[in-house]
C-alpha cells in the first residue's frame, strides 16, 4: 500500500515512559516488535479458546484503555487485541515518523500480517475508525466485520465544538496551546477532555476520573506526546482534502465487510448528521444511535455497543469473507466488476434497550 501522505522529515526520538501504562483486572499487555515499529498490545484472555479474533483501534489522543470496558463485555465472544497506535499509550513513535492515516493503517496491516490472526473483526473509534476504514478498503482479506464508533469521516461543515481539535493540525498550534494552558494541572485537563468527549461527564465515577487523571499525567511526561498528537491530527485533517479514489468516502464505498455504525447524538466532535450519509455509503451497514452518548460510546454505553456487536457477529459468523450462502456476494462481484450497489438506509427510530438507543 503506497502512502499518499508523506511524513515530515523531523523525527522525535522515542524515550521509554516514566511510568508504565495501567493494566486493568483481567487484562494483559505485550509488546510486538516489527522493523521500524513497536506496538504495545492490550489483550483480555477470552473466556474459552477458539473464539474469533478481533482488533480494536483507539482515536486521536486516546489509547488501548479506551476499549477496556467493551473488551470485558465481549470476552465470551471475541479474542480481542487493542494496540496502542504508534506514539500513543505505551507505544513509541514509529521510526519513520509517519503519523498520517495511511501510516497508521500500514502499522495495523503489518501487525495483522505478522500475527497471522486475520481476518479479524475490526473496530475503530474516531481517528481509529478512519484508520479501520482504510485497512478494510485496501485489504478486505484482513477484515471480517467492521465496527465504527463515531468515525472521523470528512464533514463539509464541522461542528464549532470540533474546530479547536482541528486547529491542533496547524504547525505550532500545540506549542501555543501548551503555553496557554501551562498553569492547568492534569485534573483540569482531564475535566476539559471529558466535557468534550462524553455525553454526560457526570456519569464518570470518582475512581475512573482519578485513573484518567493519572493516565493524563503519565502522557504529559512523554517527550513526544504533543508531537504525536499534532502530527496525527494533521494526518487526519489531510484526509479531508484527498479526492478521487483516495477520498475517505470513496474508501468507505469500497468496504465489503458488514459494518456496524455507532453514533452519539451528544457527540461534539463528529456530527450526528453524518450517520445518515455513512449508512448510505457503506455497502452492508447497520446503524446504532445512542441518544445520550458523546464521542466515545464504547466507554459510556459498553453494554449497548456490545449488544449490537453481538447481533453483527451472529450475522457474520459462519460466512466466509466475501461469500454468503456459499456464493460470492453481490457486493464483492460489483467491486470486482467496478459497479456500485449502495443502498439508502432508513432513518433510525427510538429503541427500548434502556440506553437511549435508536436503531436504523
């Protein structure tokens, strides 16, 4: 896979974190080393052996811990890995300094190829959703199903609340921001982050808030923290300008894997109005709308997301990649033949699963 987003020349040296990343009860961490790339991978041993493999990708500024609650919910159904993307969590920066979406996707593909676990059930949140789309589009053989939680697809008119995050992509912006907020302690930074990403930050327990503050303090001690954040933001914003076959919406059209789309109506970073367009773009999609969720529904409502993923898995299990009922799918044929069979999906209607969910 060739990169359309070349990395900048400057590379920040990787320095081991001052403190190890947190490992939740029942979780394990391991390090995967590939040429020019080292990934910290979070796992939760499955309840039984032989479960289908899955990989979960976090968003901009996040880490593999963002998936801990959902991993616990699905431990009886999937054998899950959640890597820290290069430069995030406990993974050092990539040797080539490539933080573009293509660069991150290449890292995920290399990890999947090396692990021999593919095809996997792939999930991604925000930037991780964009990366997952790129992986599914260029390497359909690696992806059995796709779950996208508030995927960061290009919007013509981004929400005003998302603009400050986009400004991180401007060279020098992170230096100005860190200087303007130098008097903020980790607790205030964490509160600001939760207010931006959660539908209702008051639902976060004191224990979880304290753990989030601890993690923020750990990240701020990393010498490459701001660089990885800024350059990944720049790589994400760059995808908004890509046209033709490299456009993320064109990439979404190419995805063959059955896709679950999850959107929160209180999302301040990815507008809920994108849900309808995404539903109409992906060839085989279903939509879960969480009325009270923000940008990280898998953290706010892991039970609701897990239930919808189980429904997706029920539909996909036993179906070979690109094959349904022993025959090649119409979608696979059309991709091969260059045709298009996108379907317009219905508008979601309120559900009754207790989480404020609506389905489409």
